[in-house]
C-alpha cells in the first residue's frame, strides 16, 4: 500500500492517536504502571501542578507549610480514590462513567488539535462549508405596532390608511423599539422582536405595507425595503475560525475512527436474552 493511502487508513489514525495517548500518559504518571499498589509516589510533575494551582488562586507561590498541606491533601485524595476503586464504588456510577468517557474521548481526539494543516486543506474546508461562513442578510423596515391582539377590522383600517399615504408615526401604539430599523441582521431583529420575526419579514413584498406579522409584543404592520445582500465571506479574514472548525471536525473524525478500531476488539453479548 502506498504511503498516502496508508495515511488515510483509520487504523493508521488510531495508531498515531494511541502513540500520543501513551506519550501523554508517560508524561503525567510514568511511575504509576510499575509502582507498588500500596505505594504513593508524589512526583515532580504533581508537585509542580500543586504549585501552579496555588499560584493561580493566590498570585504567589506557596510557603513550605502550605506546600506540605497541599501534598498531604493529595495523598489523602489518592488513598480515598484507590480505596473507593478497590470497593468498586466507581462501577455503575453515571457521573464517574461520563467523566471517564469524556477524558478518553479527549485523549483520543486531542491529536487533531496539534495538527497544522496547510492553506490548501483549509481552503478546501472553507469552500465546502462556505454557507456556514456567509453573513446574514440585513434588512431595513418600518413597522406600526397594533397591540397584542388587535381586531381584524382595526388592522384593515390602519393598513388602508398606510397604503393611502398616511404618516405611520401617527398610527398604532408605542413600544420600546423604534419604528424604523436600519440594516439589521437576523440575530439583531430577532433579538428585538422575538425569534422568527426576521423570517416573517423577508416573506413580505417590498416597497408596500403588509402584514400583520407577530412579534413577542403582538401584531405589526410592516413596510420592508429590499434586503441588503451581505458580502461574500473572505477566506483570509476567517482563517482562525476555519482552522478551529477544521480541527473540531478532524477531532470528531479521528475519534470515530479510533472507536471503530477499538470496537472490533470487543464482543457484545445480549444479556437480556439469557
């Protein structure tokens, strides 16, 4: 098998991930796999972790007495955790299982966060997901608020006046939002009037009064101007976001590949049939 094809194989991904997992494991606790079960080794990395944690809270290094207390707290925790595991208290605990699953998933997928793809890879990801990076169109409109539940006859009367050229500022009821909204995107419009209001707006014909449409306040008659088309997304301006999205997608792919390899090593038995 050629090298490029081999690098695309899920098994290769898993082996690379596995090497990374064991490297992390060695760096964090190199003595755990060989130490006596009754022995607790307070290694240099653990001491450094305690010091860094203390400094992040108190903005100074711990004194000798404080470090001794931190060390004793670590020993206490280690003893209680080991005894709890020996008693099987971790088994059947949903919270513990969920946390272990999260940590394992993080280790398996973390290799993707260290990858630095070239521009061609990121450009391809950008083009495949260009719709995601497109900005929302913005809209300019004027509205007349008619109340929470206006009578149909009243709606028709006000609509007729507006279409006949009446001043919209003299009609309807006052609310906190202005009667004219200029160049607002979907998120801003829905933030002011409630979810779904923008989508109702863009369904109206432009240049004339229409409606009523409903907001979180009640009913509105609206005159909408043609939507302002957003500029096309520019790859160079979105590079950081594209990279983060690529790494997230890559992490999910590598995690799925690793799981499939691991899954092949297990036999699942349907215990309910016994």
